[in-house]
């Protein structure tokens, strides 16, 4: 599977999810080909988001100490309202 095909597939799946969520929420999706933390921070500067919701893998122990998750990195930014949901 080529990178372009993967991105197109991701955009399609996000559009489907956003359509489902739009019944109750104003939803915008972004597909960025950069580091996730940077992409999210860039998006918060250009979009009027009241809340950012992320699903986390909730790593514990040494793996979380050595490899900080995206959620943990974003929690360090004081101007973000962030909701982390632990993956089931």
C-alpha cells in the first residue's frame, strides 16, 4: 500500500467518522504528515477548538518514562483543554 493511498484511506475514514459525530458536534478533521504532537499544537493555533480529545494507550512503567506519549506531551501545554480517554 502506497503512502498516498494510506493517506487517502485515512481521510475517507475520518470523513465518515466526522459525519457521524456532526449530528451533535462541530467537527473538523485534519490529516498531517508531521509529528503528531506538532500537528495537534499547530491545529490548536488555527482552529477554535474548545476541547481536544485523544485516545491513549496508557503506557505505564519504564515504557512511559522513556517514551512519553503524545497525550503526556500535550498535557504540558497550559493553554490546552485536553480529555484523554484510555483505550479499552
